C-alpha cells in the first residue's frame, strides 16, 4: 500500500512545550528508524526499532527525547520541553527486516519549528 | 566512530557535463555503502548501493564503486541533466542492521 507516512507535516511550537511526532511505517516492515535533519546538514540517527523494541537509542540527544512503537507498527517520537535547537526536519524510515544492506523507505518528514 | 565525509556544495554544472561527487568513509568492519538523493520537495530515496569491496552500484546513469583501499565511494555521471538537480547524500550502514551514517549532503544544480 502506501509509503511511510508522517504527521503532522509541519509543527510550530513555543519553547518549553512538548510535541509528539507520529510515523506510520510500511505495513509489514519490522525495522523503523528516526532521523533528524537540521537545516543545511546531513541526517543524524536518533533511534532504531526492531519490532516494538529499541536496541539502539544511542542517537537521542538528551533525556527530553523519547520514542515508542506499538503493534510493530506506529511509532511516536516525543520531545519534552522543546528548545530552539530542536528545530529540524524529523524523518522516519522503515525497512522489511533491518538488514545492513537493505533499502530504507523514508517518509516526507515533520518540519518542527520551535519559537 | 563511523563517519562519512563528502565534498561540500553547491556544485553547479551545465547540462551534459560530467559529474563527480567525492565521498570517503571511516568504519570498522565492512559496511554497505549508499547514495541517497533528495529532489526538491520530495523525500529521500535510494539512488544506488554497494555491499562489498569492488562492487559497483549503478542507477539512472549514476555509478559509484566501493573502493576499500581508498575508503571511497565517489558518485559519477557522464552527462547530467537539469532533472538531476537535487541534494545527494553518501551513507554507510553500521552496526549489523540498517543504521545509516550520512554525510552532510551535496547540493547539485544543473543549468540548461
């Protein structure tokens, strides 16, 4: 069916507020990844899910960032007490099994702006 | 840790010119290497990949060869088109699963 879907596509928030970003991966894809792309920079890895578990969350920048996945499907990335440096495009990607040579399918991202 | 370095852009070319975008990497083990492309207003998509030394990935006229001796994966195209204007990202997979480490991206602008 459809590709990786992310919502909202744009989010403007005030500094100090919490935000939730949603990712719907391709059906049947067991591996799910979150990345962050700051303006003019490359993508930074945040977290990797295999099923509902996160064996690698080494890229989460601080304890204000958390993510969960349920039903081996939807994932939510939560940023608490947002700061201006959190402004970026947050990208979600999925792949069938997480093998190291697989193609990742990316969503269009959520543009987060923290005022 | 693992890292990817690619040439800074923007790269500006005339249509039908030859393109090279340099990419070098640092990694433990034997990563897979990728080029992803981001066209204006679109999401990232895989352009090509190579999984072992001396492999050549190719797609849409683009090529890149996995060079272990020089730890490089340079992207080339013999004759670029205006429609190739995009941002190109070199990446490697790390950790035994598809955790990608990306370069900073190179913006290519092709003029008629």
